[in-house]
C-alpha cells in the first residue's frame, strides 16, 4: 500500500530521562520534567533543521541530525520516504550529560514520522515504536521512560525492546546535579569489565528488586535500594567529580546515583539544608514526568518556544 503523508506540521514533546538508577543497569529508567520540543513537516524537497537551545550551532542541520536519522528509520518501516522534511527543535535537555538527550531525539523522530503518515499508528503501533527506538539507541532503558513516562522497567527479547511503566511514590522528589563538562556513553561503557564477580551480580539483583519497591511504595528504603556494585565504581576513575559528589550525598543520607552514563548525578530527594555541591554543578529540582512523550498537530507555539531554562529550578 503506498504511503500517504499528512499535510501540515506535527509536533512532539519528549522528556529527559535518567537510566540505571544505581543497581538497575540497562533496565531501570525514570522520566523527568525537562523537555525538548520538536516540530516537523513534509516539504517538496530537501532537509532543513533549525535548533534553538542546547546544541544550537553544534548539531548538524541536515540528514545527519539524530531526529532526522530516527525519522528516516521510521519512514522505512512505514512504507516510504517523504520528498523533503523541515524540522524545528527547541532543546532543553543537556547534551551528553546522562539525561537521555539522544533517546529524546530518537523518540521524537520516530513519533514525528508516524504522525506524518496518515495511517501511521496502524502501520507502527506503540510496541513497534519502542522496539524501533530501542534498536536505534542500542538499549531500551532511556527510550522506555521517554515514551511511557514515570518509572520504567525495560528488557530485551529476540523481537526487540519491551517495557512497563509503574507509578512513582509521592515521596520521590528528584534533584539532578548537572556539570558543565560532558561525558560519552561509549567511553563510560568501555570502562566496564567483561565479567563481574558473582557476589556483585547477586547484590545488584537484590538491590534492583528493592529499588522497584522503594520507588513505587516505600521511598524510605531508597538509600539501601540504590547501592550499586555493577557499573558505578568501574566508571569512577573517568568521572572523579561525579563519583565524589555521589559519595558526599550518600554520606549525608541522600539516595544519589550516577544518572545514566554520567556525568550528571541524580538524587531522589533534595540535599540537606546547607549542602553545597560546588560552583561547577547546576542543581535542578525536576519532578517525575508521568506522561512521557506527547504528540499534537501544528507548529511549535509560544509555550513550546519558551525559555530553554524552563523547568529547571536551582
């Protein structure tokens, strides 16, 4: 069946995410209320991309842009490529900081492509969107909360990524500590050993199970539930300031972990009164985003083009 493209623009709002959450390596994730807004439209020819906010003047303005890459992959599954694309991005999620900027771009691209095909939801259902986004990203732990919102548990089957979303207990109040410097997921993964001791794996299995209970039912258990022996210590040498801040927060009784591959630190509550992380860290209170990605018709409006610092509270 030939592909028919929708007339007019569509827009999507995608949240930041934090993955791993301590012991839940490559499995657990949390959506946070900091968003990128992206609009796209089919045009007669060419690809043009404008970017405001994070990554402006840095991200490629053409087919190499990750949102466009994801759109192209989705259009392939939807039956065909459009003649051209116009894309507008307003980015608030910091790039390469462990807050899921690449997953947000991928999810945005897949959802935009689906919305630009007249029967896109029939051709590419929600489960297929998750599988495709996880396949592009390489693992589902960030794309799952970006798509579904809330606290997610993700896993991979032979057919691809799958996930479930669970409600978060009211006592969970995330704070992120964002440094100026960037990190690279590939570098962080390269620091991991090919095998780990069996006691460490067993410890993480128990703590991950406890973390599900703590996040959904009993936040008082978040400090013991976020003990990790699988990845954070191995990465500490490459991110000494991140490792030090995690240690300082945990010593103060705050359940803190490396956000994704770092270097951002995620705490599940505010630090105690008088705690000062240092001038190199921006401190933002970011509520849990329960809705995940949302799609609507039309161009970006005044609200979507609002200040790139919107949603950040230091």
